[in-house]
């Protein structure tokens, strides 16, 4: 018996919505076509930022009346994502099977509803306008409570905010809760929406690119910020051949915003995920890399992957399609990994033209059609908050 091996959890439904479209089909069609969803930044009539963004369409419709206090861009995105691929119905069916008290909600976010606060401050009132409700919108716990209220669950409710690893870590939190007997099923996911604070903040850090992001390219110049929302339903039973097989978490705490230059924390997270899954590196068919397009991140991740996997396991970053969706990156890229298994198709590292010197991992410049059984999905956040997931078949 392998020390630390976990009992797999079935993934009985999953969905994601990004700038490529709403739901799995719209997103996968774009991935297969090599069509990026990035566009020049015009969010909230911004005209002074030379960068590209991944903006989700159709977020003007307010959330239903019974949930009106939660209305903000972030929760509108959550609501839109929740309606796709029969996920709402699947979640309701799980609640009926197990009982509302036995279904948990675990949501990741980074920016949460910051844009709602920005809109309130733009009104230049003291006190802030009556319509502004911090607790139900901006608060990091807002989206988790919103999903719990929307579906009527009564089990554990948790919001995870660890920057870009947030909605990968919810898988780990849910698995521990189910193993501890706190619930029998879990709705996991993540939502992060565009806001001025993020766009100008990353610009101030000199991390946004004036071009569509080019992860692992020799001439990469930074990230393209996107927004997205996604969900997965985890169960001990159910009718599904897809599983959460393992997870690994680490905190290298090397620097407030930069990863360990040799990828030490990333390697720890990937290694722990493999041990939880009881798998060797040779049993992973594809790695969905964190690959943001910044100099430091891509270099560190490439070193970590090389040290653990060598140069044979095919890998790509999919942020050239969606942009870096921050707190939603974990769930989006987990869903892309699941789609790679379902379709037997490995997406290319979009916009990669010339691999940076010294990066000898098997980066995909072109898509590859092949059977896929298991994938590793990486999500690494500020401060060295790292999480890797192993997804696939038994």
C-alpha cells in the first residue's frame, strides 16, 4: 500500500464558462479550433492600459430576485456558469440523493466582488450608496454563500482565497471534508471576475503583457487577465468514469509574489499529488501547466516539471485561450483536463512560437490527438501557495 494514497472521488458533472463561451461545448470548440478568446482591453471603458483581456459576455442580467442581495458581476458570472451543462439539475439531484445537510459547497475566488465596491466608490458618496452590500458581494465568502443559497444546500460551506490556486485547493478541501464524514458529496468550483483593481494592480507590478500572453515563449512579456467561473460535482458514488485521483498542496513562502526560482514548491505539490493518486510520473498522459506567461513563473514551473517528469510528458498552458482567470484558473484548467480525457485531444500551448532557452519539457506547439487516461493540472498562487490535481480514470 502506498503511504498517503487517497480514495478516489467520482466527478459526476463539471462545467466552465470563460471568454470562449458558456459551457463545455463552446469552450472545447474554441480549443480545438485554436481560437483565443482574448481581446484588447476595453473593460469599463479603460483606454490607458495596453493589454489583452478575457471578458465573459452576457453578464448584464441580474441574479434572480430571491438572491438580489448577492447581485454583482462576480455572482452574475457564477449564476451563468451554474446554468450550463445540466449542472444545476445534477446538483439538485445530488441534494435529493444525500440530503441537503450532506452536500457541501467549496468555492475559490481571488477578486470576489471587488468591482461592486469600485462601482460604489465611483458614485462619490459619503456614506456609500444604499444599494451597496459588502457582505453579500465584495466579501470573499460571498460566492460560496451565494451558491449555497441558490441550491439550498445545508452542509459545510467554505470559501478559499489563495490567489491563483484557490479553485484547485477546493478539490482538496472537499476531499478532506468527505473523508472526515462531514458530507457525502461536494459542489466545488471557482469564480473570478474582471475589476479595475486587478487590471491596474498587475499593471503596476509590470506583469501584464501588451500582446496576447505567450506562456513559455522566449519573448513572453506577461499575463493576459481573464475572468471565468466553473463547477464540479464530487461524489463517493455515482455513474461516472472520471475521478479526482489525487491532490498535492505546498507553501514554499519564497516571496510575496514570485515563485521559488527552482520551482521547489511546485515540485512538492506535484509529487504529493502523485503520491495521493498512487501513480508514477509515467502514468500521467498530459500536464495542464499553470504557465502564466511571466518570466519568473514559467521558468520555475518548467524546472520543476523537468526535475520530476523529465522531457517526455506532453504539456501545455491554456491561458493563451482564456487568459489568466486568477481564482478561477484551477477549476477552468481542471475542466480542460477532463475534456482532454473525454475527447482524446491535447490542446496546444497557444501563441508559443520559440520555446525559451533551457526549457526542455515536452511543450505542445500543436494539438495532439491521442487516448488520455490521466492528467495533472497545476495551479500556483502568489506567496507560493501551490496546488496540483490528478484527474482521470482508475
